[in-house]
């Protein structure tokens, strides 16, 4: 016997709200299921994650340094103040 499956996209906020309506037994069951899924998930490394956001930030950082003539230390100090 085969099992039919379907994939749907549910906004996280809607999912989180729905979880609050579960009774305690179902919340515990969900907690255990999620714990198992998290434990089995591959560990994130720089090699297997999307680094486009990091690369984009690096390019912006370099552009600011070039256009302002600031050093990296001066730029960091400007953000800290």
C-alpha cells in the first residue's frame, strides 16, 4: 500500500498561531517530532548554506570603504558610536 503525500506552503506566523491551539498531548507529540527532525538535520557549514547575503554584505562593506576612504577600524568604530 502506498501513502499519498502533498506539499503545501504555510506562512510561519499562521503555523505558529495554529500550534497554540493544540492540546498538550499534541504539543508534546509535535515537540518530539521536531526534536527528532532537528537532530537528524545536517549541520550547517559555510559550504552548504546560501552565502549570497554574506557576499552581498562584503561587497557593500568594500564599497563604503572605497568611497569614504575610511579604514576598517574607523568604519567599525563609526557603527559602534
